[in-house]
């Protein structure tokens, strides 16, 4: 049996190619939109993709299952579990084989058994994998978003992301019952999950790529002995805000992703066109590093650096119903190709054109002033807070804020800033901060693009504050601030 794991760092997403070396057949589970990588790997291993399936209707990326099946001529297998609201609408059109709990299909000598594991979503399947040429029992279970290393899939996404009201407690109880059944598997059974650390599909995922039932039974909080009510309370507590694009992914993956046919590079535009586009109301995303953007940027652009968080924050901040443009650092478009791929992975396909980083300097040659993002150190912030000279805003997730925050400082996560911008004070400088300074840099750019001119970024974020970069201990400062108020 051949097993290859694919991992996308920006999505924190895993997919698997499982092949039979004797017959040359191969299965891909949970393909993302970069379908060429599976075809290339299959060719390198001397097998052919003959079967394609996925664990559930994904919320965090556009599924590549349909396109991969079309490209290779493979049989497509999709879940037929769950209620009518969450069936695959395109299954009939795509000629998919529908799977129920206990259904089995063969990929050469590899036996694949579907196991209904609802809770994260109603239709969720896991897949028991048995190499029948060498064993009579399963080696592993591909768990998708059901069981992770160190955590389990969150049951609140249908309610919090897809806006299906009143579903998350019932889903949490269903997840509890699914786990009770899962615990009966032998300790040696390997767990091959669909996500790792950094995914918003859970709250405490490990970066370790795989585990076993026995290990999770000993060290995963969700496997502890507890009542159903206790489990429900714990699994729903502290979940991160689901990115805004999750609802769009649910819709796309349920209705049927369109065939992309590869990642296409958009047109490069002359720098002189940048000002006119912005004047016309175009959305321009500057993907340069935050420090470069802070030192000088074209007013009206927003900054989403092309780093590990790029996909997530683009999904939060870039709308799906309009064209947008990019600014990238290099001239030859290598960063552009990366950005276009990352955006396509979450269905943001409307990149109308791109500018090289030099367009920023060119903008300033016509007598126009570049924008900057002022920075403030923790020590100065502490002094100015005590003097009542500034207001501070925490743009981390709510659970982070609840775990510890600057005294008296309110919280609006980055992704909600635009819709709550009217709540922000404008009578004095607004200092935004996150944990390290990365998210607050994005927040500052968004607020500036919306017309706020008095935005300042806290260098190093809450981590620098806690490390003692201010003139007094946090407890003393809290007392001083409370007294001052």
C-alpha cells in the first residue's frame, strides 16, 4: 500500500493519496483545489487516480474532489448521510457514488470502509483503511474534521458560519455520541486527520501530523471521562471566530465547485493606473510585508502580507462579489503566482490585475503623499494610556481577550472591524494591538482605508506588553488605569 500525505500550511489542511502498488489504483481523500499535485504524485508513484472521495462538505477551502475526478476519469464517492439540508446538490449531475455508514469499496487491494461520524457536520464520514494484501484489519482511519491530534472538530460551524440557527448544541451532543463509538477502536489504529495546528476547524490542534486511538485516548481532552453535558460545555467554549468566508465555502462545496482548470496569472498593470483605480473605488490588496506597508503605502489600499496567514485574512476581508487587484513585491510575478493560488484555494478567483511593488514608489512621484502606519512601543502606550491621550483596541479573537488583556481595553476581532467601525472613537489616536503585531498591522490598514487617520499600531503586541516593555507591572498599571477612569 502506498500512502502520501499532502499538507497546505496556509490552510493547515491535509489530504491523502492511498494507492495499491500491485494493481496501480489510487484513491485521493479530501483533495483541495490544487488538483495537479495529486496527479503528479500518482505519476511519480506509478499509480493512477481511480477513486476520489472526501470526508464532508468543507467550510475552509474549495474542494478539489469534483475537478480531480473529472480530470482523471476517477469514480467520485460522496456522503449520503445527514439530513436533506446538507446533501451534495451536484452528486447526481457528477455521477457520484453515494456512501452510507458501513459501505465498502476497493481500491485495488485496499479496502475502504465508510464510517458515519457526525458532529462536526451531519454528513461527515471517516474512512477505515485496510491493506488486504498484508492484513485482515484496518491500519488507519482517515478522520477528516472529526478527530484531530489533541482535539476534535468544532460542532458550531453550521450555526456560527453557515447561520443555521439552533444547531450547535445538538451537533455537540451528536459529536459526543460519535466519540463514544470511536473509543471502541483498538489502541493501535492510526488516526490520519484532515487538519493541523492553525486551522479554525478546532481550537487546540497539534502540529503532529498523525496519531493513534490509544494516544488520543490518553492525552486528548475530548477522550476524558465526562458527562455529555460537560463535554458540550467544553467543546463549545473558546472556539475561535470562524472566518467570514466559511459560509461561502459551505455554499460552494454543497452546490458544486466550478472547474478551475489551473491557476491563471492575471494581467500586470502599469503603475500609473493604480491611482485611477482607487479613485474609482477599486479594492487593492497590498501583499508586501507589514513593515514595508507601514513605512509607505498607497492610501486606500489594505495590507494582507503574503505569509502563512494570507489565505485566512483574505477570506475575512476580500469580498466574493467584486473584482480586486493585488500589489506584490517582485517584478517577475513569483509572489503573484503564490498569491493567486492561495486565493483560488478559497474561491477568490476575481483577481482583475496586479501591480509590482515599484508601483507604490511611482504613485509618490506625481506629488502624492504615501500613507504610513505609526508605531508605538509598550512603554509609551502605558504612559499615554495613563495620561488619557490615546484609546487602545484589542483586535485578537474573543477567547484570547478573555484569557488576558490590557486593563480597560475593549475587543473587536480584526474580521469584524469593518462592520463595527462606527463603534470606534475618533476623538484621539486609536492604538490597535493583537498578540504579536501581525494582525493589528492588517487592522490598521483596514481602518485607514476606511478613512480613519489617527490609527497607531502597538509594536510587538500583547506579547511585548506582557514581557515588560512598559514602565510598570501589569497589575500596578491596571490599578492606575482604574483609578484614572
